[in-house]
C-alpha cells in the first residue's frame, strides 16, 4: 500500500487477523511485530509471563472465563483486537499486568470489563469502545476511539485522556480522584459523590451532572451545561468555567422548597445563564456570584435573594423567577429593562428599583408596586413611591 500511511493500530490489526509477515506503506516497510507473543486460544489458557515480561494477544473469541493470565516482574502487556465483549473481571485469574491495549477497527463495538482493585494502564483505539472498571481502579487511560464510554467504580484514581472524534461519556464513581481531558465533539459526565475531579473538556459541547466533592471543570468552544440536582452538588471551592463557548449555563434543579447558597465560595467563570428550578425554593446570591451572567431564570414561585444593600442587574435578562432582598434596611436594585424590573420583588426593608435609563408607564409602575414589596422606583422621570401598598410576605422569602 505505497500510497497509504497506515497507523500502528491498523498495521497491528492486519498482522493479528491476517497471515501477513510484511507491510509496505508510504512510511516504509514494517515486519510482523508480535514475534514471541503468546496467543490465546478458545480453550482454557494458563499463561504465566514470568520474570522477563511479555505480550499476550487475544480477541473476544479466545478470551474466556477459564483463562488464567499472570504477569511477572517485567513489563507485561495484554493486547486485545476486534469487537465483542472482553470480561476480564470473569477470568479465573488476571494479575500482574502493566498495560492493556484494546484495538477495535473491525465492525461492531467493543466492551471491556476490568475487575476490582485493578492497577493497569489502558490504551483504547477504534470506533466504538465501552470500558467498565470495578471499584478501586488505578492507572491511566488514553483513548482515541471515535465513540467511547467510561464507567469507573468507586474509589478510583485515574488520569484519562480521551480524544474521540464524536462523543465521550463518563460515569464516575464516588470517592474517586480523577483528572480528565476530553476533546470529543460532545462530552458528557456524571460525577460521583465525595470525589475530587478535575476536567478539561475542550469539545464543542459538554454536559456535566455534578456530585458532592470538589470539582474543577473547564468547558470548551461550544455550549456547556452544568447540572446541579442536589443541594451539596455545588459547594465551596468548586470552580466551573464555561470556556470559550456561548450560552454556557448552570442549571440548578432541586426538590420543592429547597434553599441553595450560591455565595458559599463557589467560582463561576464564563457562564452566561443561571437557572433555578425549584418550586417555592430560595437561591441565595450576591453581586459577586452573578458576575459575568447575562440571563437569570427559573421557577415562577422560586426566589433569588440577596442580602446586600445594592444589586446591579444591568445587562441581565430576567425571566419567570423573582429577585428579592433579605437586607433589613432594603436593597437598591439597578435595572436597564422593564422586564427585569417586573421580576424584582423586594423584601422586608425599604427596597428601591433604580432605572435611570428607563421611563416607566403608569401601568408598569402599578405592576411593580402591586407585584412585590418595592417602596421606591427611580426612573428618568423622577421618583415614584408605593404609598405603602406593597404586599411583602416574609414566609415567601425567608423559608
């Protein structure tokens, strides 16, 4: 094939499945690389590589539960080719290996299962690859599979680099320590609880289901969604960076009546939209926690509450959710749109809407005063007061 430049994985697949001794491509002449390797059979194989290290070759038809595979003190590698299911967790014994290579360049997907407490480095190549790792895994995983799925058990410690052309999916176990770089078109993560997770996902889109623990996540060039479904899933020292994309969002969905504190040392960077979906819920926020945001939204019966004396909502689109204050002396809310002003509810103090660039109509002023607990509205035409007609109800804000 003098006009082709075959990859190492392609040449290895040809050598493994064919009866070929030499390949000539545009890169040169390549001889059979598996001299001295042990090939598994469809029978029960018992292989001990001993002190010097070695290589074992197999596919899904030759790897079976009756096999006993043992590495030694040298560098021991298991190379698996093709599609099908590879259940290393069901072998009679699998111990002492340093590396495992899975090359799936034939039709169909490949599914690799590892036993608990397995310490081994993985290299994955091909079209569709699934990896299911038992609890206590340790090692590094590299993947250039076009589509890859990773499920890691609890207590794992791993570094993962996945350069899939299309989609990477990660389900990450509790109590794990993980560093992940993913560059696929779309990357999806379900993060376990009590984990320490560092993720750099530079693909065109990403979806992140957060867990309790410490999370440092950087998104990519497209749209990223950070999803919070438990009160403890986003907490102090967590850092979410939407990356270079647009319409990056933090979406918080909690049981009815929950309270979520966005001011507790959480760092949000390059996030465009914050949504709080929690009926009768409270989201505690500050000016600092809203930095960089352009859209606020959520459940119509939920409240975003500030305890600060001022809150600037200029440049922000506010829809459905109410913006409120818990400050005893009141809060000055600065807005630059009628829509945002209509979502400001106020609180127990003397609250003010400041809109120096707007002139409200009489109907809009009436809607503002009757819709919440705002005492003063300042617009381009002057000051307007409620005359004590606000309908503030403490139970709505301080639940």
